């Protein structure tokens, strides 16, 4: 029975060691932004199976993705500033057109601005809401 337990432990250790390089999504903060590309600081640390903890490096040249809705008929874009919070999403495959085997790599990231502060005005799922400071515009489905 000890051999089976050892085998299971070995398989778990192998999977954990491989998963340490799989990135799915992280909260982040804009360090710099120009021409649709941002440098993003991940707001988490990488934790290794042996207990080591390292800060993620800043990720340069991350394309910003803007929300669109209703089949692409409406969307929104806003001013991005240093310190803005984003969700960093890591692609399942290389995004630079190469045929390499890269998966969920820091080099294949996208950022989505995501400071959800308009919850009080978001009472109807059919409305489009845009805000700037305390001011907001609500566009209903019927115009």
C-alpha cells in the first residue's frame, strides 16, 4: 500500500510543479499606458510548492481590452491612468502569431479595466451606464 501512496504523492508533486507556470488571471495595476498598451504590475505574488514567494515582475506591452456589448453594437472606452486597477488575463496560446508551445504565459496577457464603482446605478441589466467621477449617463434599451 505504501507504493501506491508514494506514487500518488509523486504524481501530485509533478502536477503542482507544472502548474506553478500556469497563469490564468490576476488583479493588476497600471504602471504606464500609451497607444493602447500598458505596463501592468500584478497585485499578487507567485507562490511555489516549496514555500518560496516571489513578486511577479511588471508586464510590459499589455494590450488593453475595452468592454463591448449587444453583439458589438455598443461599448465604452475611458482614460487610463497610472494606478488604475485591471484584470490581467493570460491567453491559452501565444498571441504574437508564433507557433511555439507557450501556454498561459506572462507575455500573452490582456488587461481589462475593472474598478466597478457604479453598482448603485446598475439596477437594470438592459441599460448602458457610463460614468466620470460622480456624473453618469444611463442609456436605456429603448433610447
